[in-house]
C-alpha cells in the first residue's frame, strides 16, 4: 500500500480531487505500481495551527 501525504492549508473539494488524481497518476507512472494501490491522504491545517518564523500564520493575515 503506497501512501502519498500532503499537509497544507484548507483546500476545496475540487482541489483535493485533482491532487488525488495527479499525485496518483504521477506516482504510478514513475514507480510502475498500479494506480489502484495508492492511498492519498490530505491533511488540512488551520492557519492558527501553523507557525513560521515564530509567528502563527493566522496573525499574518
């Protein structure tokens, strides 16, 4: 069970669908592993849960 994980900010359902398709197709092409075996996990993080340079992203908005 190959796993692809993306962690980032909020995405639309359409963006998630496209990422799942594109990640799976690319990984399958590169590795030669069938697309049906890939799992794609998308973890969304709120800006208040992400710090960069000692500052929360929610404070930068």
